C-alpha cells in the first residue's frame, strides 16, 4: 500500500485510507480479465471485446449502455457528485464527463483499479476504497447529486439496525445540498419479467422476490409504493418515480408518471443475458394489457427514484445501439412554458447528424407545403459548441394507433381510406431531391380532436425527420417500408392483406423483395459494424425454455429431436420469429437409419440470416452440407458461425445445452420463397465430457 495512502492511476486518485487490506468480495477470475482489458485496451475497443468474448460479466461491466441510467441527469460542470458502490466504473465515466467533481466509494480495491484504468484520463475523479460506514464521516455535505445505482437493495448488509433502508437513506441525506438530488436505481420486486419466468437478478432463483424472499439473504427490492414509503419516513414528501425500460442496467427508454409507455411500445423483453429463463407468456402482450389497465408502475422491471426538486425531464429515449455517428438521445421536457422535445448527440461524431437533421427539416417543410402534411417545427440550438435540436411538442395520436383501431374494429375500409390519404400526402413533391425515408406510421401524428374523428380532414404532422436523404426516393418505396415495419412489429396486424397494398403501390413480389433487401442495407447503415443487444444475447447463449416444451416433458422432446429455426428479418433473432420443425406444416426433418439429421425448410424472402438450434443438450456436431436454393453455402468469413468450438473439419463441440449454428444469407441469391437444406450428424455428449474437451483447448 502506498505510504501516503494514495495510489495514482493516470489522473485518478485512489484513497486507500480506509481500505481493510483485502477485498472481502470478488467475482473471481473475471475481475482479473477486466483488469487486463482496462489496462491494455482503449475504451473504443470494448464493444469488439464484448462481441468476441461472449461473456455476461464482460458485457455487464463494459457496455457503454450501462451509462444511460445516469447520462440523462441534468448534471453540469459546476456540480459535485457522489457515487456510492462504484464497482468497476460502469457509470463513473458518464458522471465524470458531466460533473466538475466526482467522488466514488467502493469496498473492493481490484474493482476500483479497474474503474481507474478505464477512466484514467479523468482528472476530476477520486475513488475512496473501503467500507461506506468508515468513509462516510469524512465526506462533505454539499453534493448536488448522490447516485445509488444497484446499491440500495444491499443496505441491510452494511447497516445493522431494524430499519436499515431508512437509516441508510438518512445517512446519505446528510451529504446532499438542500436543493440537491439522490438518485436510486433498483429492480422492482414485482417486475413483469419475474412473473414471466426470469430468475431474480440477485439470487438467481425463480419467483423469490414475488414470494418476498422466503429464503432470507441480505438483498431486498421494493415496489414503487414501497420505495415511496421509505422516502416519506425520511422526510421526503414527494419522490419522482421514473421507469427504466427494459431495466436500469441496459436502459433504452426512461418513462415517468408524466409520460408513461403507450400500447405497443414495450417489445424488447427477451433480455436474459446472465442466465437461462422460462417464457411463461408473451411479455409484450401482457405489457399492452397492463398499460391499458393503467397498472404499468406496479409492473415496471426497474425504478429510478429521484429525491429532491422535480426535474423537467419526463421521458428519455436512447438511440445508442447504432454506429457512433448516429448515436443520439431524445428528451421530453416540461416546465411552466409547456412541453418540448430535444434531440442531443451522444458523442462528437454525431454532431453532423444533428446539424443535417435541422437542415433537412427546412427542405422537407418546403416540399410538403400545402400537402396536409406538416413537418414538426425544429430549431437548431447550441449547448456550448455542441448542437442539439428543439422540436415543438404536439398532442395527438400516431397514425399507427389509428390504423390499429381500424383493424381491431375489423374496419378494413377505414384502414384503406387512411392509407390512401397517407399515400396522397407523402407523394407531394415526389420529384424533389429531398425525402424522409422514415415516414412510417408511428412517425406521423394526428392532433387530438374529440369532436372530429374524421382524421382525413385534419393536418398531419411528421414528428421525426432524422432519416432524410437529399435524393429522389419513390413514394411507393417509402410507403412499402412503412407497411413492412408496421406488419413486422405486431403479429396481430397480419390480418391485413398485403397483396392489396402491393396492388395500390403497383408492386410485384420481386419489387417487394428488392425493397426488403434495401431495408436490411439501411438497418446495417444505421447500426454500423456493432452487434445489436439482441444479437449479443444470442451469442452469450443462455436458453429460453417455453411452457410447451416443459408440458411435453423432456423425454418426449428428446425423442422427437426438436430442431428450432430462427429467422432474422433485419432485427436480430427472437423467440417470436422462430419455430420448431415438427410444429410447422410443410417443413421436413428426417433422421436416417445411420443417425444423420436432414433438414429441408422453406424460407420466405427478406431474411438476412438463419439460426439452427439442433437439440437441447451438450453435443458434437459434424455438418456435412448446407445448401441454399440447391447451392452449397460457402465456408468462408462469417457466412457460417456457431457457439461451439472447432475440433475438426466442419466438426464442433458445444459445451452448452443450447447449441446453435448461424448461417448468414448475405450475398446468397434470394427468391420470394427459398429452400434451405442442412445435413448433419448430432452426437450427444455428457456435460463433463463436452466441458473437458473445451478445457483441453482443442481447436
């Protein structure tokens, strides 16, 4: 230990005055791996490392999306922030960029060193290594923000009293300014994901929080009312409740009581990065029901409770699962002057994207003058040198919602009347060299008018022109994309007859297939080289077990050699876009007398990749051949990938009970209907054998 109890790593100081001399908790070898990564790799390389190592701890500690939970807070350079339980620094970097001074506390020296190495250029961070109770008496009482992110649930582990949570909050409260804030991010004990079959985040057991932790332990989470009651006992008359979605760890959307989610918004629910899970029901459909019944705060997966004066921020959406030059956040603010929308770049690379969007607004407004389609008023602002957009807030319903109502009422005529009106309005100025490629139904708002339900008579507003291009784009391509996205996002919409839409647009199936391919290219343009979080979940590879599989019984499932096929329609793999061969009419699976498995599957056009899950057990697989429309798929680059490891020519061992093989369709000629064939030999292995082979390092 340094003689002056200060260890310096780059510009960061580790204060070891209260370090007990050893780390009392450790996650094992992964912490050494994290230390090696943060010492030897730049931050910009973390995403590549996450994708290559396919490890939940690496994703959890190093993903930049972890920062979203605090990045939105209105912290400025004249403010001081205290972060309790800073760990490996998942949010420290975001705080350091925003605040003038950041003080961190963590019990683990190794984790604190990981934090320091990854943020070693930050000259405004001090990390106190030691027990919170030992460090706390020396802390000042003038912090503007105190952040307890994934910490509050452990209060009874280090506060020895009958009311540990209230006592912990009272201690924290002493160190915040009179107009300062305490931010607490925590799981909801009644989170819908637990009802749906996810294991409790801390204990890894089913339903333990719903049963009020019958086996004891030090962890406790709370409902929103439970958190409010703790705050009330500590003297806070009001607590602002925010609802991070899908949860606070990898938040993409932040809702509040002033802007709750709407039906159809919560569709990204398969997020079991850390362990396997059951799938007892479709969370999206249940969330829709919960929203309709106005019960969302009770079932939100996570909370952010903010204690202190109310903030203007009522809703935040992060779009940082993209290429850096397109990473932005969208904020809904409310003050005495009303509501406004802001769009901010999340890095310097995205400045140009913001400035271009402002320029495109002017051109689109001119194009659509007199069309009945207005582009939402947009002003380019500056925060220092950084640009951001301020947009007018408009009350209303999206065209998507209105079209859904038509389908729900079986009003097909009303649907097509609205669609015809949509076509008429977006076609104005079609020959102009400016086009909004993202004129999907969800981006068109029809103002509320309770006394006039004749939506075709109202002015319509384009509320997002982020994806505009200075070139001529045919109306039928924009309209087809709108319908394609509309159908893709909700299976209930499949009642719509796509052939009628294609006739209206004067498109045949080959045109439609070409537009689907262009959509995939566009999605790749937006996301860049990085994997989406859905794809990362797939490669980390914790299985999802359905109720149907359990009802059949494991023996029956093994006897039938259930092969599951996933189709990527441009948005990654998902359980919703998958099927078992023995359940889908017209598909074929054959086991030869020699034990060879032969698959023959019809695949619609518009798919970018397929994933084959050959069984539900540890195994070795020899892939004899893969064909697409009668032609052998080449074994080159990333055309064929597995979550196993190679032990011979086209032979892989899978030390997992969820083996999978991914076939990229990029570069393969596609038709409206395609034939996928695969021949393989599957040999099941004992778990110990599969893991032993992996441990021996065969390649």
